[in-house]
């Protein structure tokens, strides 16, 4: 069954896109790794990789073999992980991609708490809004907010965060408190770019209203919107959890408290349903904490 070991080596080479990087990661000589892959190709009877001095590329047969082998290798790894105390005490490097503002404002203390619970786990966190390719990039889980684009990824809903309207006391002293949603048309509204920024849909027990809003600021950063609101620059539409500290400090105040926008969903995205213990625990922890909040 030696070919099973070579299959695992082949998967690591493709993931690393380099014999040298794969050999370094596995702690074996580059020449040995190259010889093992060549032997695997001879045994199969097909070339799996195109090798050049600068890079490697999969052949058509190599792509088919990789797609099958990757799942076999992952399931074998999971079988080992889920034995004994590994599941109860997960370890290893957790690689996660997180939305920038949500991570800085809201997730940071939760991640710190998770790290204290599981000292065997170390972290590589990529704070980015871009679409991550979980197949080709070494990322275990992606946390994203809002509507999801169609994809083949496995999406687990972690929570729905309520959203309300907030402004600083000084801003409201200067411009007055809105009494009904239509009053927002006369206010500076801090708008998030790319989300029908010019219209806010609000609902209450009285029904639903769509309000045309405007103002000098339209941004692509929730964190910046929150900060500008605390600096008396207008009314912001934000998830409740993001402004908890500002409400406690008195730097922000709820506006139109009987009205709210539709909740924003938070998802954990993974490539497969078969997850290592470290990723399972992280997703379960975030779901529990976010739903409690």
C-alpha cells in the first residue's frame, strides 16, 4: 500500500505548487519527494505533473487524480484526528479569513476567549473582504456577512445580527432626533457602498418603510462608518453588536428605537463538511457566542 503514502505526497506538492516548498513543509529531501512522485507516475502509467524550472502544473490526468486523492487524504487525516483526545483537545494551526471591520470590532475578544479555551491551537488570520479560494489557498474557514454569492462551498449560518440606527448625542443636539423614518431624508446619513446605499428599508410593528437617504459620506468600511458616527458626522445603520461599547460609553445613541433594518447574516464557509477538530470547535464556538449576543 505504499502508493497511498505517495498519493498523500502528491496532494501536498499540488497544494504547495512547488516540490521545494512541499518538501520543506514535510521535512524530507526535495530529491526524495521528486523520486516518489516520479515512481507514482510510473505505477499509474500517466504523467500527472508538467515540471519546469519555475513552476509545476497539473496535467488533465493529474487534475482528475488530485480531485479524488485530496478527499481520500483528508478523510484519512480526519480519521486520525478524531481518535483519542484530539477531538476534545484540538491542536494545530487554524487558518481563517475574516471580514476586516467585523473582526476588529466584534470578533477579536471572541477569538481571544477561544484561544484561552484551546491553548493547543495557533492562528493565522487573514483580514480581507476579498473572495477566498478555499481549494487553492491554505484557509480552513471563511467568515462572511451578508448575502452569499453562489458557490460550491459549504455555508453554515452562525447568526443573524439585528441592525438599528445610531448617532452621537452632539449630532442629535445640533440636528434634532428623527421622529419617523421619513425624517431621515433631512439628515446626514452614513451609507455603506454597494448595498443600495441611497435607500434604507426599515420595519416596525407599524409596517415597513423605504426611505431615500443622502449625505456627504458613502464608504466601504463599517468600522469607518461607526467611527464617523461617534465623531458627530451623521446617522449610521449598524449591527447592534458593533456599537455595544459606544452605547455604554455614551458616544452613540439609538435613533428611531422602534424601527430596525433587516438583520445581517453571518456565515462560516468551508470547502467540505468533513472538518478537522480545530475548525469544528471554532465554528461551534462562534455560533454559540454570536447567537447568545
